[in-house]
């Protein structure tokens, strides 16, 4: 059984230092872990695995940690992923850079979802561009392209889409 967890708190609070030993003490294992600072906050995303008893014990421990450290914790027991479907897809990396506009990431995700392309991961940030006084937004996606989509025409269509929105993009396969 798996448990997906999101944690949000002040970056001064060392909640990761509390959660990791709790995972070990409940005899659960970490499948995936990501943590980062977002402004004055810190966020962590974990996927933990164990039997139902271990997961239930860990959920109770998380409630105590949440109250004690005054952090926000959300949990979800995800359904098993259809690995056969993912095996057929082609993994691609998609990187973009554009002027910092509100709808850039939304436009890109809409383009992908409209074509039934699964997004595995998104990261992005806004920063002040060197030499000019303008904010730039860069993003990186890991996507899974279904086998039914012709890659050459998808690439051409995506690059035309980016040209219309003044987005510089690189779409390339991930080498395994």
C-alpha cells in the first residue's frame, strides 16, 4: 500500500527531520521524496510504502507531527498506476523560456492535455533576465507521449504553437 504526502510549513521548521525518522519507526519505506523552499515556506512531497498497518500507524504519527510543528500535511492513498500504459509511451523532456506572462504554463499544459499527453513532472521559476529589466519564466516538463501520436507532426505543431506565443522551447526524447 502506498501513501502520497504533501507537507507545507515555514522554512525555519525542520519538518523533514521529524518525518523521515517517523517513516523509519513505522517500518515504511520511501519510494519518492522531493523537498524545496518556496519563498519563506518549505514544501515536501513524499510517496511512502508499507502494509496497511504500517501506513495507518504512520498516518497517526503524521497527525501528531502536524499539530506539534504547526505545519500543513495532506495525504492520499493513490490507486496503483497502469504500468502497461506508461511502458508504451515515449518519455520526452520539454523545456521552455519566455517572458513572464500569467498564462504561459497554463497554455502549455492545455496544449499537452488536449492531445492526451501525460505530464509526469513540472518545475518552473521566474527570474530577472540579465541585460534587460524584464522577468523571464523558464519551465521544465517530463511528459509521456502516447504511441498513437506521430512524433514528427506533434513536434512541428508544438513548435508552431510556441512561435505564436513567443516561447522558446526544446522538445527532445529522454534517453534511458
